[in-house]
C-alpha cells in the first residue's frame, strides 16, 4: 500500500513512539524520511553561539563553529551576550547583550574581527534579539522604552556605522525576540508581557497584570498588522521566542511567569491573519520535566524543536499540525539551529550535539572550555 506523508506522520506521532523516546535519543530513521537527507555541501556554513568561559572568573564572547562542532574562531564581547544575527549579503554578524542589555556589537564572519560596540540610548534597554532587513541595510533591535514601560524596536542604518535612525513600537510589553517574516516587510515580535526596570535589574514588576502577545509590525512604518494573545487560561505564560515556518507563520515557545499549579502547553504556532494561536500538545511527563520554561525555538520547515534547559530536554513537533514527535535529553541544553537533517544543539555544559533523529546523526562533541549561552544561529554563506 502506498503510504503518503500523513500516514507516516501518524505513525511517528503515536503513543508508542513518544514513550520510547522520552529521556533518550529520538528514534533514528523516521524523521529522515520526513526531512530528507540533506547532506548538501555545507562548506561556508557557520554556527554561532555566545559563550562564557569555564572557570571562576568567566570571560564572554561569540564562537563560530563548523557543522561538526569544531570551534573556528572566537570574538570577545563587552559582557555576557545572548543572540547573534548574521547580516544578509555581508560576512558580518551582530551580537546582542543579554537583557537588560546596553550594547550590541558587530563582528566579521571571515575571521571574527570585532566591529564597533553600539550603546543603547539612556532611556532604552536592549532585550537580547534583533534582525536585519532582507537587504541587510537596516538592523531592527528589540528594546524596552523604559520611561513609557512599552516595547519598542530601535532602527539602525547598518551602512552608516549602525547609526540610530528611528524607533517603532512593538505594540506590546516586554519584547524579547523579533524576526523578519518571509515577506521581507513584516516584523514578528514575541512580547513576553512583563515589565522590568534598570533600577531593579531582571526583577519582574507586573506579574499579576502581565500581558503577553505576538505582534506583527510593518517594518517601514511601525503600523500594527496583527496581534494575538494566548487563551485567557494561559495568560500566565509569556511568549518569548519565535521561529519562522514555511506556511508564512511562526512557531513560538513560552515561559511560565506565574505558575498556577497546572501543566500547560509550552509551544505553538500562528500565521498572521489566521485568528487564534494553535497550541501544541506534549505528554504530561514531558511538560512536567520542562518546568514551564522554553529557552529556544527553531524550525527546519517541517518540524519545530524547542529546548528546555531547566528540564534538560529538547522536544520535537510536526510543524504542519503540531503533532508530538518525541524528545531527546540534553542536560542544560538550549541552543538550537537547523543543520540540514534535523538540528544542532548546544548546552551550558559545553556539549555540541546533533539531535536529529537521523540514524546517521554523529556523536556529541564537547568543548570543556566553553559554557554555551541560550541561542545557536546558523549562517549559510
């Protein structure tokens, strides 16, 4: 009997599969059927991850890795960094300070040579993420407008020394990650809904009235194009990380900011203009182990991966229908990036591991001198 893709997904998502995979390497082979064996030449591809060095007095920086996890070069940063975004069309990337951040810095992707450090205006704090325009000329940076307690997007001219040329609203509170949508004109923003203030560091000041949302903002004008929230029973969850999907939408991961004593979905998806968000199911023991915290989300187009460093677990869902596919254990694992046949993952213990379900997935590699931060980014030359 001919078996189409849906038939295969149905088998993969069944209870037996989920039970076999919890706590261990996802069963090999099946996802390779779904994703194909993309063993295309990977020359020129870099994986970028912020790090702290191991030891009592860590230093901070960004490392460029090859597909096998070999460190190619490192670049020191002024402090602990968070996300990294490659610039389209140029061998350059920008690294953002961990929130509440006061700087971002550019670096050469040819050899790691550091570029200038750009400081936040006095009344702003960067929130750890940003993205470029499709032509690489403009950089959009997620930030808090401190006096107004509103989310904002700083606009910088990458062709003029990253000169600040404007600001547009996120139309939400506490933005964290923003990404440029595939249409090249819309910014999707994960507004965590929580207000912080420089005087109180990372303290969360409005947990009883937090207001998380996913907004779509016209990059050229700042116009709000769409805005959705989680269902009211999940209003304690903050949407913090997002990844592009092939259907024109985004996948998202949340953080439980105000636990209410019940297990709740921690991932989902939304396509602008489609109405309510879709929440992804997962086995209760997985949700329990994830402890209400997703640290990073990635998608290879056909699947969605989300990491929970607190739970030492990476979950995998079908991007098309949100069906649960399985999980793999990675202690303090958080960084995720597609690698052509699944994902490459990094951990705070220095591990670099292919978490693809492909049977050909290689062994983990460990860089004991590094403590990898939350986000791994792939840059294809």
